[in-house]
């Protein structure tokens, strides 16, 4: 339980820090980079190495690549939909989250089957 | 030109900071729980989960709307275009995020963990900035 609380506090702090950087940096297109900063990874990887070792963390990092490809696809589609249809931002970003899940898990499953 | 605009911190309400903190903390806990239940291979996917992207993008829209409302204008469309620009930036950041993960994957089993994490973070910063600069230059030449 205490590990979960530590994860929560560190995760919240690191993610908030990157979000703050995104707030104060200009131009907006540059600040947008921080929307895809490795905040969750940085918050969690140290704890993972301490508890489960470097090999375990490396296995997580390998899958993170497919998660990043999913994030790229998701962010690109969000960008296109917002620019093309000018829909509500929160609604669009939440409704399109399955694109991240579909791409990430699809790639992970496909690579797991082919190896 | 990249610059810091400290005054934009005042535009964010305390409750919005709390929401980000809770989202970030929850996503970190979720990544840990998924890894514990289904193994590191599945849990790793959540290290690249768009944790605060939806709330960040909607904040940009609402700040842009407020700014326009002060001038007596409806900033809804402009806010959504600004959020779209933010998403384009995030897409570039994702390419750097994949490189960050690649460095961790290849480096952690062999080298010192602190050095690998520092190198991967530096690589993310450099690659994201270079990609942004290249794209900006291309757009500039296209418009010129």
C-alpha cells in the first residue's frame, strides 16, 4: 500500500512538473512537445529498478516503444480532427483514446505472436 | 524563438493543478498495477499512456477562450485550433518518446541505470527540440 502511495505522489509531482513546463514555454507548438514527455516513465522507472531490477525495467521500456507509437497515432488523429471539425477538445481527446489502446496493444500483440 | 512566459501560470486555477497531479499520480499507479498483474511487457505500454494530454489540451482551449472573452470575442474556434497545434507538438514529442524507450530498453541491462535514464532524458529533449525546429523551418519556407 505504501508503495502505491509513493508511486502516486512521485507520479503526480513529475507529471505536474512537465505540465508546468508546457504551460510556461512558448510558442505553443513547442510547449506541445511536453504533452508527450516521458513523465510517467521517469516517475516509475527508478522505483521499478529498485524493486524488480534493470532487466524487468528494460522489458517495460521495450513495450513503451509500442505505447509511444500508439500515442503518436492518437495525437496525430486528435490534431487532424480538431483542425478539421473544430469539436470540443476534452470530448475529442477522451473519445479518441481507444486509438492509443488499439494501436499500442495491436502492435504488442502482433509482435508477441510473430516472435 | 523559444521563450518562457511566466504570466501564463496565473491563468491556471489551483483546481486545475490538483486535477493534473491526481491524473499523473493515478496513471503512474495504474502502470505499476498493470505490470504487477499482467507482467512488465503489458505494463510497459502504459509508460507511454497520454496521461495528462486530454486535460492539458482542454486547458489550452479554455485559456484561449477566456483571453478572447476579455476582448469581447468568442474564442471557441481559436481555442480548438490552439489545442490542435498542441496535439501536433505532442505527436513530435512521441517520436522522441520512442527513442527514450529504445535507449532504456537497450541500455538498462548493461549500463549504470542513472546514466542510462539521464542519457535517455537528454536524448528526448534534444530529439524533440530538433524535430520541432525542422518542422517550424519547413512551415516557414512553405509560407514564405
